[in-house]
C-alpha cells in the first residue's frame, strides 16, 4: 500500500527491484512475488498511469546508477522477469506514454522500449561483467518480440547482434 503514495514510490520501487535481483534466494522469491503481484493488480484495474510511472522509474534508476553493477545487474534481471511475465505489455504496445494517471502525453509509442535499449546499450558497451551482459541480452531479446517494424531502427536487434 505504501507504494501507492507518490512521495515513497521511487524509493520503494528501487528497493524492490534490487531485492528481486538480489543475493539470497529467499529474498529474491519473496520480493519477486510481491512486485509481480503488485503489477498484476495494476494490470487488472487498468492502472496504466502507475505502470507508466513504474516504467519511468526503471529508466531513471538506469540513469542514476549508471555503471554501478551492484544496482544495474539486479535492475536488468528484474526487468527481464517483468517482461517474461508480460506485465509491461501495455506500456510497450501503447499509442501514448501516460504517467500522470490518465493524462496522455504526445510521446512516441516506442518511447519506453527505445529508451530502455539505449540505456542498456550504454551499459553493455562499458561492461566486462559476463552476468550483466547476459542479462542485457535477455532483456533485448524479449524486447524484440514487442517491437514493431521499427525494432531494427531502434537498435535492439543491433544490440543483440553486437553482444553475441
């Protein structure tokens, strides 16, 4: 419930994300279950504004902790898990990028995916951490399934090919 309070949103989400990609199996299982259930609940009630805000939070965290493997690796693993459960499908397929609880913006429909790919590409270029690179490839491959005909132009296909 605290995650629905705007003042705490980003702090709670960042803590959950780090826990989902965390070190101990029990923490990973518990936090993964909690985060996935929260996102499923949002999807059920069509809380697209919160899902979009969550997406922006993911992108901000990638910016904020750039090149910090202690945070970026769990974050990328978490994004991979969320994508594999299809909980960001609405965000990836939307015609608008809405993060203000119903107030649509004029951003491109591929904003989230293209921004994510750009940030992951920067992380991959600067890393020699094999685990991190494999997690980035996993996310990029999952994004290929969501992209439309622009997927080659957005760079996700090229990112996967470069990393392989």
